[in-house]
């Protein structure tokens, strides 16, 4: 048997698309849609600091709603694109990376929620749910990889044991 280096015609076929990205994206996308529907409806009533310190007529926070909805849409699109992309990084690794990025974003936005209306709290709630889901998904895929590797090692061990038994 002769071993040679890869030649120009030896390109391998691209890796097949992982099906798990749909399982990772679907809960986040559905929850983002629900928050996008809830956010403008919830902003109709003043809450928290604004409700207790109103002087004069209350004005619907159109600017805050548009900004928060835009940020949420950008984050949701980033998550969907990053999880749906095919690449060398495994799906669980991408989910973990996104959970870290969104977690940092949530931490940075949290101080703005102190005196803000309910729109920022809705966005922070979405971030918390997305970070939690992505982390749990990454953890689950990591555990699945370990279980599959252990199963493969056990099967290999059993095959070598059977082969030794036949030789005896």
C-alpha cells in the first residue's frame, strides 16, 4: 500500500448540514416572535419608575419600543445565522459561544433597565432565555458527544475482545 499526499483532484465533499441547528434555533425564534408581539402591547401601560414619577400626561414610548425591537431582531438574526452556518466549529461550540456573547450583552444592558419602561425588561428577559437555552443546548450536545465516544470505545473494545476469543 502506497501513501501519498492529497492531490488537486482529491478534494473531499463538504460536510453534510447538521440537523440539530433547527432544534437549537426553533425555541429561540418562537420566543423572540412572542416577545416582539408582546413588547409594543406591554408598553401601552406605564410601569415601575415611570408610573410612580409621572408629571403630566404619559406618552407612549415609541422610540424605546423601536430601539428594543430592533436590538432583539438583530440578536435573533445573529443567533439564527451563526447556528445555521456550516463550518469547522461544531454546533455545540457555536451555541456556547453565542451564549457567552449574549450573556455579556445582557450584563451590559442590565443597568439601563433600572429606570426604563417595560420594553428593556422584555428584551433582557429574551436575552436571559436565549442565553439559558443556548447554554443548555451546548451542554447537551457536549454530553451527547461524550456518550457517543464512550459507546464507540465500548464497541471497539467488544470487537477486539471477540477477535481475541476467535484466535484462541
